[in-house]
C-alpha cells in the first residue's frame, strides 16, 4: 500500500480501514493541480537553496514525464495508492530515485491538498463563468429576436399584464448576470495561496511563499497558516452560488415545461432536446428541462452536506475535510452540464408568437390599461378599477375579450369611453407605453445594456 507515512506504525492498516480512508478514486481529478503545485514548490525550494538545481531539474522532468504518460494513456491513475499525492510521489521516486523523495520538503499533505482543491475550484469557477457567458448570449439572442412577441405576464400564475418575450427573458438575463458576478466575487476572495502553511504552523525552512503564490497565479499567500489548511469557505461559497444558479435554471425550466404543454402551446422544443413516451406515440416530453429542475436538489444537497461537514471541525485540519471533494465535483459537473443544456435548448426552440399574443388577449391582461384610460380622463383610479372589473364580468358572460366588447357596453359603465379605447388597450399600445426604466417598452435600452455587459465580461 503506497502511502506517505508509516514510520511510527508497527502494524499494517486494516484493509477495510485503508479502503475507507483512501481517496484516490475521486481525488485523482486533482492530478494536474497537484503536479502544478509541486512544480511551483520545487522551483521555490531551489531558488531558496533548499534543493539543488540538479534535484529541481530531475523532479520537474520526472513530473512532466508522469503528466505525459497519464495524458497519453500509458499510465493509469489507479492501484493501491492512498491518494493522488502518494500516486504522484511514488511514481516520481520510481523514475528519478532519491530526488523524488525531496519533493515534499517544507510541505505537508495538509497544505498540499488545500492548494490542489483551491487550484481546481478556481479553474472550475473560470470555466463556469465561460459557460454562463454562452447562456447569457443565448438569452440575449432571444431578447433581440422577440422585442415584438407579445405574451401574458403572470403573477400568482394568473395572467396579469401584457409583456414581450424579450422582457420576460430579460429577467433571466439579470439572474444569470448576478450568478456571474457572485462567482467573480468568490474567485477574487479565494485567490490566496495556502502552500507554505505546512501541517498547520508553517515550517522552519526559509520558504518564499510570495514566490509560490506568484508562480501559481495567486494574489499572495494566505495570512494565517492554520486558516490556510482548514479554510473551505470558498467551496461553500461556490456551492452556494451554484445552488442559486440552479434555482434560476430550475425556474426557467419550469416555465419551459409549462409553455410546452398542450394548454399553453407557447414553445416547441427541438427534437434533439425532447424525448418520447414508451407507450404513448403522440408524446413529446420536456425531459431535459425536467431533469435540470430535478438536479437542482442534487446541488442543494452538496451545499448542505458541505455546511454540515464543516460546522463542527476544530482548527486546524481534520480528515472530515476529505469529504469536500466528491460532492463538490458532482455539483460542479451537474451545474455546468445544466448550463450548457439550457443554452442549447433555448437556441433550438421555436416560440409560437401568434399563440402567445392570443393568450395575452384572452386573459384580460389589458384591464389595467383600460382603467388607466379612465384615469387619464379624470376618473379616480379606485372608481376606474371598479368600472373595468364590471366590464370584465360582462366579457366573461359573453365569452369575449375586452378588445371585442362593443362600445355601447363600455358607455353603459362610463360616458368617458370613446372609440379610442380600442387603441388604448391593444397589445402594442399596452407594451409600448410602459416606458419606465426596466419596463417592456424600454427594451431597446435593456438590450443595449445587456450587450454592453456581455461584451465587457468577454473582454476580461
């Protein structure tokens, strides 16, 4: 059993205990981060005169050969190694001899694994932001295409006021923008290097922590070595950000599921993003949207598990922290996969404009505008509210919409009504007259702002 400790022990670890303790089957994902950290560490050791340049060169060449062999499939990350660190060090020593045993000088597995996890999660944050850029681009595309696609806006899942699909999708653009900003903030806050913290109290070797931090792209070393090895706040924060992101994706998925139903018929999902029924040949199911909605709970679970794992751990490092990996890896994979699938689903879907406008017209979504019509002619709003409420009842009795109600019926309720009422309550007028900042009539400005934002983040 290849492990990095054992001199103090006189008995072999029980096989069940070893299997319970080992982490290679999942922390092998940290392989490239582990090697990257080791390359920086050995470079610093040589610069500080702790290692000879000959040992440095041998170690770096050995590590590079291991990476090549793993990447090209000649070396499998498997076998009786306790973790990815022992795998790398054992293979390195086998290749270059005693020089490989000097790699761990001035370093503990505690700060090593803290570094690996930080490097890995930092990269995943960057990749998730790129995924979000693609999704925001897809949403922006719909906003630009559907400025004149009228649809009902809802409150309490009841038709409320007319909006456009552009305005509706703009709300999701803002959600995903906040997700992007959250991850950016977390990345900035977590970008400090734990390497050099040792097991918990630093080391007597004259390490240059600023050098290793710089080589690894960090803003600097962490301030406290005990915090350096035990901090997993950035994992919790990232899982929290992913949970909020998944909540946004789930809300959008729920709407797609509703809009795809026979009752709504707002959207037609592309065949590549839908499935059929094993028994009912007429079915076209929104399974991808349903799975995104379902997998949201999976990411929430990772967040709660991580919070629960960390809540009772005293300083500094404890083995409980090994449990930060599997759930985090799964949550990141799940969220990134859902982002990509949502982007593809939005890009390939067809929206039924006529059906959406008809739904808005038949839901009395222009009732507020009819009341505003009377207010502009001098009637108090509360009185106008009552007048339009009675007219809606008349329409319901006749099975028609406000647009089709005869002017004589309008005049029975108020002499203020004239022929121009029909223009005032048309979908186009209802939307275009809502010109307050952020409203559907101000979509050109909203789209311009979204374009500017997306261009700015892509330039960074």
